[in-house]
């Protein structure tokens, strides 16, 4: 078991290195660097000016050296001013003016050029805000989808089953930007019950009025999928021999479902829920942009829109880490919950 | 000048009337389908269930809307009629006397016509991208599952790498205006679009290698047609000028194929691992068939059930991805009538006007729903066998 976890962690680290290399390559493409230079100096700078800025800031050093600097295994060089004296690269991040080892391994994620602050200052609060959103989404999504799935799968082929199945197919056909618009029209424009923007959630705190729509919008897309998986799992369990035995020995239907079927039927949905995280990350971006909530997704979009290299790298690292660790947890949890499967 | 309006009932009638080519085509489709149901195999069987009929109906509706878009839409989707800015549904355009059935958007374009023309973009890109993803995923997934070992480890690692990327981040990195100045989209297109040619060449070669005459025709046709499309798509150098794709569309296309191939790969790999243990595979091995023959002519045909279901679901998912791209304004032209862009434009002004937002939203949702229903019916039928 321990070797299995260690091997998985090794693969995870390798995956993260590969992915950050790809992201690093893509954000450092020539057009992107030029865009960054133009946003940092003057919009009407000459070709020569841009080139000298890129050289002075160290963007012209070899690719692998710069990647090493970002990781923290190569010394980060300070920028040079017009006369060639070493100065801090970005003054608003208090970057040192002498060569240091300062990368991700040392806990330094770099400097956000869009928000004019360190990446850590920007990223962690945003992650916290998204964590709150995710928490409420999970609180809504998991019980609702499990209940729908269990009720549908309990008695396969009945009218309840068919109604609930069509309902869950409908929700899987409703991406966040569709359900967001529909909910806003119904609950904000038409009924006026809820606020169509979560911008106040950041400044004045979360309330039912400003937070229900984003949570609802995000939860609805996942509900259908998890419910369908739960239904399939429940249907399979209900045809097992031990369920028939339990029925034949005279147990009531409700008691059979709760005591015998549920425990086995909920193993598969657990992994499905964990594997929903990559989807939720995309959902977070859409919902946060749509409802103007200052979280991780919002930060990611503004970083990508302005080619904010360090912030974008930090954000990708975080999201890839979330995806990979949920995969690991789902595998381990599955092995733990299902005694029939033991990891070799 | 005061605009004249027609009532809700007339809007409804007018909308139904504008779709007349679609109703006609659907009527013909269903009449033929029911007449020859017995002979249509799986497609005939799904018409036994209400879910299947609903799925075929919705998908057919949008397919025919895309085909007859020019006849259905009364206005040019990009045309602006200044007086109709933010006009409510049912407003009559004074010059032509035609009705803006679903009103005008904030740039004074006809929402109805844009919705109808938006279906064209979805109908072209989503199925095509799914088919390419299917080719890439199948060509790589079959050997990964069949041989296992190092090939499998390597290819699975690559697939997991792509799957670990949040889709939205992938799109932000791959579909930017800047990247079109670099050779990356063209390189990726060059790699992805070669897969169908490889696939079909191997397919024919493994089966007909002992009949050189037939094989030569098949390989020749594949290379000719494949190369023609390849030249048009990747190098934009189609000698006849028929197959052409704009750089931004190529970029979207490549990004969507890239994002969905690993999913197909995983499914095909799993199926291939499962099927290779069957007796008929062992029989073929005893006959001395080559590995690729077994993969393409024994394993693949027996994996078609789950694959067809997956393709249906995946076209829907690709539609959602296209909508996401439009919603974030990535890749597609800002005035493009596709549903995602329309949702983006209208959702910003939701507080003032809701009517431009609803048609694209309902269109996208209904099309994906239709595909999901179709997939559900297909799955149920293939489980029955």
C-alpha cells in the first residue's frame, strides 16, 4: 500500500513538472511576451524599447534556465536598469536586487504583473473565496444528487425512475453559462428574490441573497451526472443475491435499501464525486466571471487575459495539484471502501 | 418612429411558420424511418422508445435548421437595423415588413436569425471535431489496451497529462490571438489530422493485403481524399479551393480535438483491454492474424456499442465546450452568431433586457439534451442485445 502511494506521488510530481513546462512554454511564446511588455511599459513603445525591456527583465535568458529559476533550482537574477546596475525586477513585489534562489520550492510564486502584488498575496485569498463557494456547492450538490440517484435506482423502470432520469439528463445538458442565465432571468430579473451578482459577497460577506445563484448554478450541472452514476450503481446493487435474500427473510423494503443496499451502492458515487473536481474548476471559472465573484476562477481569467506569467503559472500549478490529488484520494478511497479490491 | 408589434400568439405562429423546411424534412425523415424501421438496425430500435424519438426529433430539428438556415432566417445574422436596437419580440422591421420574432439585440441584429445561423457553426465544428477525436483516440487507444506494457504506460501518461489540465485553462493557453502567429496550431493540426489517414490505410491494408488490386484502389482513394482535406485544413492550400478553414477556426478545432481525444483514448483502451480476452480474439491469433488486423477487425467492431453512445454524448460535450469558448470570447469572431458568443453578449445586459439571452440559451440546452436523450436510448438498446 505504501509503495503504491509513493509511486502515485512520484507520477504526480512528474505530471506536475511536465504540465508546468508546457504552461511555461505557452505563456512565454513570443507574441505573449510582447503583449506583456506592451502592458508593462508604454503602449506605443518602439520595437527596440520592447526588446531592451525584455532583455533587462531577464525574459531573454534560455528557456530552461528561466524554468529553473521559477522552480527554484537556479538563482534568480535581478533586473538591470538602463545603466546596467542591478535593481529589483518588480518594485511592487519587493523582489531582491541580488541573485537568490527564490522559486516555487522556496515558497516564492513570483510577482503578478496585473495586480501589482506578489502571486501569493493574490492567489491564496482567491483560493479561500473559491473554497467557500466549493464548500456550499458540495453541501447542495452531494445530498441532492445522491437522493435523486437512490430514489431513481431503488425501483428500476418505475415512473419515478423515468421522471428522475429525464430530469438528471436535462441538468447534464445545462452547462453553467446556460443555467446561470436562466436562473438570473427567473430569480433575479423576474421574481427579484435573489441578487444576480455575487460581487457584494467579497466585500460585505456571504448572504443567502447574493450567494444562492452562483451555488445553484454550479451545483445543477454536477447533480445530473452524479445522480445518474448513483442510479446505475443502485440498480446494480438491487439485483444482487443478498438483497433478494434480505427481502425473502422478511425485511421491509425501506430497511433493505437503507441497511443493505446503500452502503454498497455509495462506493461508486464517491469516486465520481471526487473526479468531479476538474469539472468544478471549469465551472468555478464560468460562475465567478458570470456573477463577478472575486475567487480563483476570476483571478485565472484576469491572469490569462493579461498574460500575467507568474500568476498564470501559480494558478495552473494549484489547479493541476487539485485535480491530481483528488484523483489519488478517489483511488485510495475506493480501495478503502471496497474490500473486494485491494491494491497490490 | 414608433415600432409596430404583433402579439404573442402571432410570434408563436410566425416562428413555427418560419421553420417550415425543418418540419417538412422531419416529416420525411420520420415517415421513412418508420416505414423501414425493421431494416434500420440499431437506429430502428431506438424509435421504439419515447426517449429515442425525442432525441432523434431534437437532433434532427437542429440539423435541418443548420442545413436550411438561409431559408428559415428572415434577416442576415450580421446585419444591423439601427431602428431595431433592443426591440422587444414581435417588432416589425419597417423597411421589409418582416417581424423580428425574438426581438433585436443591443447591436440591433435579429435574435431569431442569429440563433438559426448559430446552429450552423455548432453543426459543422462539433461533430467534425468529435470524429477527429474519435480517430485519434481509437488509433492510440487500441494498441495501448491491446499490447499493454510500455506503450500503454507512455500513452496513458500523456492522456492523463491532458486530462489533468482544467479545460478552461487549456483553452486560455491554446486559443489566444497570439498563438496564431506561432506554428503551434498548425503543428498540432498536422499531427491530429494525419490520424484518420493512418487509420484508414491500416484498416484497408490489414484486411485486403492479399488482394493488391482492391487494396491499391482503397489506399489510393484514402490518400487522395485524405491528402486533399489535409492540405486544405492544415496548409490552407486546397488546389480546388473547396476545403478551407480560417486560422481562428482551425485553432478552435484543434483545441477541441486536443481536449476530447484523451477521453476517447481512455474508453477505447478500456474496451480493448476487455475485449482482447475474448475467445474470438484467441481464435484469430491462432489463425495467425496480425495484431493490427485483430485490433481493427475483431476488437473495434465489437466495441462499437459503447463507442456510438460515447460519440453522441461527446458531440454534446463538444457543443458545451464551443459555448464555453464563445462565452469567454476565445477564438470565435466577436460578431459571430454562435450560441456561446450570443450568451456572452446578452448575459452582460441581463438587467435591462432578457429577450436576447433566452433563444441561444434554449437552443444550446435543447440540442445537448437531444444528444443526451439519443445516447440514453442507444445505451438502453445496446444493453438489451
